[in-house]
């Protein structure tokens, strides 16, 4: 697992950002800096995650299934 000096990367957030095209792609989607999205790898802010659940539900579900956080139906 990737780490920063005191924080652990959140596997869900990390995988979701990658599945959406990476840090720069997600930064463009939300019109924020790449540095901001890099910090989201430790946990995507709730409002941003809610947006992604609405706009990219298949990607979110794919990551949840891939990490065994939900069952595939």
C-alpha cells in the first residue's frame, strides 16, 4: 500500500481516481488542481464522491466490486 509520511492511501479512492483517467483527468473534471486530487487519494471529499456516484455509477460500482466492498449481482 502506498503511504505518505503519516497517511495511508485509501484503496477505493486511489482505484477510482485511476479508473477515471488519473489525477489530471479528475482535476479537469472538477476544475481543481492536480495537487488537490492527489490529496483525494487519501479519501475523496463526500460531495465530490456523491457527484461521481451520480455521473459515473458504473465506474464506482466496478471499483466497489473489484475491492470486494459489495457483491456482484
